[in-house]
């Protein structure tokens, strides 16, 4: 299997619930740095606050972790995942998906996590009017790119 720190993190994200936020200290180091396209937090206390704010009864999250690569020195890992989520203010609460990845640095617990994903695909494309504009802009950029090939 995977190193214990990676295994605990994967299990946490595959069934993300607000009740689990109190157990973050079992997964993350006290001095953890966590960065994603929305926030950057330092320390376990800030990370708990961040997760408490994004986990609520009206928002659902579930992660399918498709690929885990552990470094040969066994202190770093790369994860590819798909987040399944729904939010009452995005796409009429329809289930949505977002592809992303995470880079981890760890010892017994995760010390650093950097998440990568397309914030536009997560939020902006699902907001009326703004979503239409973002999609049209992407289409125009794609057509321009294809014309240059």
C-alpha cells in the first residue's frame, strides 16, 4: 500500500465530511502549509478553520483518487483526483466534477499540500452570465490556437 500519511489523507478526502475536520491533526502536521487556487493557510488551526468553512450541510464533496505516485525517498507524493461536488448556488445544485492534483510533502503526517485545479471550471463556468462568458472565451482561445497549428 501507500505510506501511512498518504493513506490517511486519501481516506479523509474520499469521504469528506464536516465531522471529520476535528481529526485533521491525525493527517496534517501542526505547522502544515496548504495551498490551493482559492486559499493559502499556514498551521493546523487555520486549516481546520478553512475546512470547517467549506464543509457544510448544503455542500457535498467526494473525491475519487485515481493515481498516487510516491517518491523513491518516500517523503513526497503526487495525487490525481476527481472531485464530485454540488452547491446550491452553482448549476442549480446539480452534481459537478472537477479534475485536479495534489503534491504532498510528509513524514508521519502531511507537512505541505499544494492543490492544482481550474478555478474557472470549478466555479465561474457554473454562474449564470459569467459562465457563458468564460465558456465563450475558452472557445475563442481554442479556435485561435487551432488556427495557429
